[in-house]
């Protein structure tokens, strides 16, 4: 509950608690097993982020300040952001301990790049769990399906030239919504053409149209790519679409 960027900020720290309360209200909580994660270690963070960036978050965590114009960094944020990333690592670990599906209610920090970030994100937990499992479980093919209303510019930057990661993103057209990226012609770097797939959609698209687009794109690409791990990412910043 302490991943909180302040009174009046759209990202407040009670989203995990509200998620659990919703599951209880719908009588779904009994279908789940709950776990408490450890914080991601500095080694975990440095598999993705530069040391300069990790050190910056540490410094801001001591003094408070601003990571970006829309991203205040309150005192203590390093520990809270590391715990959020640790939750996604725990999800990845559990997939190799008898679980088929795991959910982290405080995850999806897809605006965090290797060396900078905005959009309320500090550490890119999606990339962190991918690199963790790449090392610990020797996985070689990862699929990201990002259905946040915003384009995951940080995740795209990290994996733009990496053909071991197929990154499919459905989002509102960048001409109409932050972060102004994720256009259809952004398909990957020279070494990974076609491994970045952006589906920018117009504002107010109906659910049926969205579902049709999803069915046309995701199943055939998944079958062709044959990933060893699939990450569905909805993000923590979908409040913008409210």
C-alpha cells in the first residue's frame, strides 16, 4: 500500500488492496493462493536498468524529488518499487513450482526504460522478470501482450532490437494519448524486425472491435513464435482512460 505518489496523484498505494477487496466481493478470492514477495535485489534491477538510473532512484528515495514531470519520487520509493518488482519475480518463480498462472496486482511499469522513465514508473518489472527467468531458468522466447490503454514505450525501448522477445501492444493511438509512441511502423530494430507489433487504436473503440483485432493478431503470432513464457500486461496507469 506504500507505492503511493502523493495526495491528488492518480497512482495511489491502495490498488493492490482494492483489487483483493474486489476479488473478495466477487467470491473469487477462495480460488487463489496468496503470496508475499521479497524485494527485487539490486542484481535483479541491474539486469535491465543502468547503474546510473538505479543510483538515481536510490538518491531520490532518500531526499524525495521528481523523477519526471509527472512522476514524483517520495521518500522510500526505492524500497516500495523494488518490492513491486519483487512481486513480479515471485510470479515468475511460481510458474516453475506447479502454478500455471500468476497475477501481481501492483505491476506493469512499462514506461520505465533502461536509463530513464516517466508515467509513474520506476523499475520495469516486465523486463526484470524476463531477464531473471532468462538467467535462472534458461528461457529463450518470451511473449509480452500489453493491453494497457497507453503504449509501453519503456518496454519497447528495452526489447526493440531483441528477437527473443515478441512484444505485442494494443493501445490508444499515440497521436491522441500519452506517451505519443507505439505507431504501426515501429516494428523492431535491424536485428529484430517484426518482433515489435504495435496496434494503435482510435479513442472510444468498441469492445467487439478490440476483441476482433486481438483474435486476429495474438493467437497466430503466439503459435508462430511458440513462447516459453507469456506475460499479459495491463499496467498500473490505466486511470488515464477513465
